[in-house]
């Protein structure tokens, strides 16, 4: 990937196009500062101002005032925000020498200028002003222990690389609606995504077809209780993509769906509902087997394209979503048509498969076009290079398929393709084929590993991209599997500065504590100003530098001494001379006879009532860390259980803290981990990485003394080596290394 070198920390992410310091140092904002709006502000001006008031209050305890004025107050710091139509913004731009028009930087572009007593955000349009505010949110930093904040003296000029910057996911369930609101406001908006592709199925309360709601819940329960990701198909056919964890297998009310739309729109996001049709239509067919192509399946997933009632049902569902979401685009699915020549319908058997598919696409397209709605769809069935047995020929696509369809290209990375032509990489050949067929496209299921991004992103047909979530929408799944990849993709889509992976992950490690705080909607106790005290764990230490074995891993041979930490999570690492040559508490994981480490260490002393415990730990080797969709019915176990802490209270009660790879621990030397902060524990910068992870556990029994902590390694945990969630292999040996333990003290 091309590299435009950046420092390993960046105050704004995605990385801005242009950023330079201004004279006069940082702008200090206290409760005398005002958010200045015109005497007759627009609705958008007020929305920006209120957004910033809430941000300053929620994140910093700072109460900012909104003041209507014709000119800036002479005796207070001021924040001025808006599009160039805002008269205060225009006046400030003229006075500060800021050059901005509707065409420069252009759509969604902005200028942010912070100098002396003024913070100015000027947008080429309203979206640009909004994205300038998102950059300001990232720049705000607490000053001291009071409610004041500072904004560094910077001049930023920024605009997006691509116009389509999406995330594709499932509609949330009832218990995760609050998390989802935070995800939209404090992740997608903050990092400048503008498209929300929301798979909805029959998850919303359907007044026209309540039987589909009931069937969807029944479907989710059946597969969960039978421990299945997918049903068992019949007649040598294949089924997948059940997605029964959409909405957590529940039904959510129309009012909740409308609230999602209203919030997304207020954050300058377009909502694109994904309503699978033809294929993966389990929700449509469970109570309507009369239109299923294979009605004998336990759970049919493909409707018969020759049965008119298929379309009556599908269009009923689409129309009800149209009434609530009023979308400009609907994604109709249409991928993975697996029935092949196994048609049951006697009419379908007489027809050619590609013709049936084409007629279906045109029929659905025409129905939505009558509502003024654009169609998006997965593109595999339009490409013989991807689906040689069922796809339409290029001539059929050109002749029959409407070219205003937006193609979601998930096959951009596939290496099984024709020989390279003109220097293009194999995946690029398919991009160019989609373009030659006359479609606009986005990279669906986008990942940061996309190759030759600089060249491919400039293809005329490529509007942008969208990484995907294929598991239930909740903090656990997103944090464990997705958020860092989403951020990497976001930088590709917005910025034109793309650091190498190692540099980029250093930047993201710095963002992770704030990201976790926003996604949880709460600070950790260590952030709230109380004393953080390192404990002496030397009496429990049992491993010296370099101890270990090839099978279980080893303690790094050289570690830092003295104080280390991340933010206010501080630890004091024990000198070997203070612990008989030992440096850490280590237990074996899946320990075999002759393992160098014990399976447990008991009685690590605490002896006090604490608000939280903060562990500095890692595992010795990489461990299983799979995406949650590999075991839909038991997502936590897709991350290997390495062991657990037992927190022993003075009354004998024990709380257990599981340690799962990718959740709150990972291998020593790894970089990104959502559930804990990365701490560099190398003795010197010349050594190989020796990152450990500071994981904070909030005490649920305040006022009760914690006597001690036990550390135990897991034994007998099985790992998944097959796609369909077949757990058939015991996890390999490993070890958990506890390097330090601190506590957040009770407030006096």
C-alpha cells in the first residue's frame, strides 16, 4: 500500500489532507467561552451548537453557552461553526484569511482553524461543517483537573477521498439499541462514515405480515437450541447466511426503526436497508412454504421466481419498510443462488437459470423504481468469473440488467480469476469487468487488506466501500472483531494518507481507550481522578526473564524496570533483585506433563476495598481469535478461553473474570486490543515488541475488602478449525503472564 509517512500519533482520524500548527498556542475553553451563532441561526447551525454543548458536558463536565450575536464577544473565547452560508462563519473566514467556497475544499469538506481565542469551523456545505465538528471533538483535551479544555493551535483543511463511506451490519436488538445509538454518534459520525447499510429481514414489527415476525423468532430459537449456524439442507443443496442473530433474534418496533433513521439522518448518514430477496429469504418463507423453491427444507431460503405470490410477499415487506425508512436506495441481496439445477418447481425446471435470475432482478428493480428508489445488490450473480454455473453472461447483463443498480463488489479480493491483463491484479480484473458492464460499484465486505488501493480507488465506477459485520450488533462482537478494521477502512475511504500497518496500528492503539469509553458510554474508574496504586506482587512471582518452553511460550528475556503504563493506568515493574530473580506470575494454559509453568497461582495479595483492579498481562503465544459468526449460538467461545482470575473477598465470595484472547488479553508483542490498553514493556526501543495489556475490572461489590486474587489457566478448551462451528480440537499449550497489578483506591 502506498505510504505517505505520518507520525505514530495523530490528533485527528481519519488523517486529514492538510494540517499545520498556528501561532498563538492552544485555545483554552472554560465556562466563559461561548458557541456563537448568528442572530437568526439556521436549524443546522443550532444542531451543531447543541451537539458541541452535549459533547463538552458529557466528556469533560464543561458547560458551554450558545450565544446569538452579530459579532464575536470581545472578552471570551468563541467557537464559530457552520457552512459558508452562515454570516458569522463568512465574517470569521474573511478576518482570519481562510479561503473556502462551495467548490473548495468541496462536498463534505471543511476548514478548522484554532488560534488564540477562536475556534472556527467552516464547511463547504452543511455536511462539511458537521465533519469539522467531528474533528474538533477529537481535538478537545482536558486541562488539569477542572472542567476546562484546550484545542491545539491548528489549521486543518480536509475533504473526503470517496463519497461512499459505509458500514454494513444487522439491525440491533432491543437490549442493544442504546449501544447502537452510541455507535452511530460516537463511532460512525466521529470517524466520518456517511452510509449505514442495515440488514432488516423481518426484524421490524410488520403490520401486514405478523406471521413473518413470529417465524423469525422461531427460526432463531430453533437454530440456537440445536447449536446450529445453518439448517441441514436437503437434496444435495447448500444453505448459509441465516443471520438469525439480526435484532438478536427478536422483533423491534417501528418506532425504534424510525428513531434509528432520525438519528442517522441528523448525523449526515444515509440509511440503506438491506432486504434479502430471492436468496437468503428465510424470514419470508418460514410460514409461506407455498412459494419456496424447495419447500421440504426445514427452513427454506429461496423463493420460486416463477410464482407471482413470491413477489406479492416480498413487495409487501419492502413497501412496509419504505413507509418507515423512506430510503433513496434499497439493497436487495441476491447473492449466493445455490439451488443450481435442483429446482423443484416444474415451471422453473423448464427455464434457463440466468434468465430466471435476470427476470427477477428486473421485476424487483421496476417495483422499487416506481417508488423512486435505487437498487443496490451483491454482484456475484452478474459475473461468470465468480459464479460460472449460474451467472448471467456479459451479453445478458448488458442487454437486460438496469445499469442504475449499485453493485456491491465483494469479490475484489478473489484470486481465482483469469490471467492478469494490462498489469491489473486478479481482483482488479473483476472491478474493471463491473465497470465495463456499465455499473457504479462499491467494495462490499471491504477490509484493510485490499491491494493497490491508490489505483483501484481512482477507477471511475468506484464510489467507495463498506466493511461488514456478519454477527449480532453489540459491543462485544464489534470490539472483539471489527472496530479497528472499520477504522482502517475509514482512513482509506476518507484520507489520502495511508501509513503502513505498523504505524497505523500505533495510531489506533492510542485511540482505543477513548473509543472504548465512548462505546460503553462510561469512563473507567482509573480515569476519574482517584489514586492508582501499584501493588507488590513479588511474593507470588514464579518466572524469570526467558523462562518457558517452545510448547508453552516464554517470558520475554528483557523487560522494562520501574514505572510503565497507559494514561492513568500505572504499574511498577519489579526488579529481579527484589524478587529472587523473578519478574512475573505465570500459569500454564492447556498444560501438559512437564510444562514449565503451574496450572494456577493462588493468593496474590490485595487486602483492601478498591474501586477497580487493573491487570497488566499477556499470553505467551497467539491464541484462537475467530470472528463471532463462526459460532452464532455461543459467540464468546469464538475467542479462546485462556484462563481466569478469581477475585476472593474477605467473606469468601468469589468473582470470576474470564480471560479470552481478543477480548481482554492477547499475545505479548501484539498491538491492538479493544478491551485493554497497550503498554510497551520493552527494556529498550531496540528490542522486539514486548507489549502487554492493561485491563481494568470494575469491582461490583464496593465496600467489601478483596482479600486476594487467584490466577488459573484453562484446560480442555476446544478450538474451531472448521467454518461451520465444529469444535474438534483441544487448544494448544500457552501461558498467561501477569506482569503487574494496580488498584484504583476508594475515594477519601
